[in-house]
C-alpha cells in the first residue's frame, strides 16, 4: 500500500497515520524526520540541508526529493509507505510524481482528511501539550484546569504559543492556498479520497479503510 496523507493542522493526521501504518505494515514517511536524520548522520545531503537550516532558509524541494529518493532505496519501504506532510505544494507534487515515475512506483490513494475551519480552530485552541513526552491532550480531558500533569510521564502540560486563534487562522490560510491546487492535481489523477474528519478516531479510520 502506497499512500499520501493530506489535511490541515488539527484534523488528526498524526493519529490516522499511526493507525494506517500499523494496519498495513508500511513505513511512515515524514520529511521532517528524514531531514533531521540526514543532518544528524552527517551525510552529504544532511550537510547541504544543514547549511540552509542554520541560515534560516527553507530546504529546497530538490534536496528534499533527493533525500526521499535515498529513503526509497532502503528495504523498509518494500511493503509500501505513507507520505505524511509531503507534498505540501503543487510544485512538490509534480516533482514527487516525477521521482515516483523514475522509480516505477505508483501511488494507490491520496487521503485528504477534511474538517470545517471553525472546528479546527476550536480543536487547536483547546489542546495542551506535555512538556516532557510531547503527548497532546484536550482541556476537556480534565475536570480541574489547575496544575495539569501528563498521565504518562508526569510532566507539566502547557499551551503552545503558536496555538492562538490568530496564528492558527494565518496557518490555515496558508494551508488552503497551498493545498487547493494540490487537491485538484490528485483529483485529476483519480487518486484523491476526501474523508470527513468529524467523529471518533475509530470512525474516521473506518471511513478511510472503506476507500482503500
């Protein structure tokens, strides 16, 4: 199974990515993880990327594609993969399509989890994050909102500074602008499946499975 997972911040991509990769025994591909691993290993590609990161610039698409190419040459992708957070733009999608054609790999489905913007804002502004293990909680998970602690590691729970409504709206505006042509691109390739992201984690997962 070879999948691409799309969805705005706060729609629950991370949860569904874990369920899908576990269900199908496929690799979870996060370009952020790949980037950190390459830089940490001191590889040729990692050193190039590090120069951009340290200077505050975005790592070029071409370099990200080269890193993905290296990953796809490893055995852990032989059973398939789920691309999480990439591609983000139409340009990246076109370059990724060229790479897949070069490697003779075909995408099975592009899953696009959709949630109303007001619901996304509500979700994100009400979430708190463990300062230790980074697990995400909802304020509604707790009866007492004072002195909140993680039930896994016991560390304090805090609200992220970038989870304010104003910042979220700006992030969503950027996401919609980037993703609209991306959705059209994969729709025209007859790969896109829009999935309603409202409901329990299991309900959403069953909706995705029904489309695969």
